[in-house]
């Protein structure tokens, strides 16, 4: 990796935790304008399918905390 011109920092010099936080912060900044995030018809259909699956069995999935533990965070 090299220095990102917008950030003026060598990303590879950041710790893994700092890079994850940077990615989260970047994603959060995109979500402040949800209308600008477009999904394809296929993506929308998949989201609808997953939401319907959740409505039919809300206890089947894992919580965010369980996923973080499973991934070692």
C-alpha cells in the first residue's frame, strides 16, 4: 500500500484496528447520504429475499456481537 493522496497518510503504517476504523468511518460517511447509494435490481431482490427470510424466522441469524466474537474482534 502507499500513501493515499486525499488522506496524506501511508495507510500501511496504520495498525489493523486503525485501518478497520478508517474503513468504518468511510462507510459511515457514505451512509449519511443514503439516496446516493444505488443498488441494482438483482441486489434489491436479494435484499428483499433476505428481509422476508428474517421476518419469517427472526431468531435464525446471529447478532452483530456474536459475529464480532466469531471473527475475533
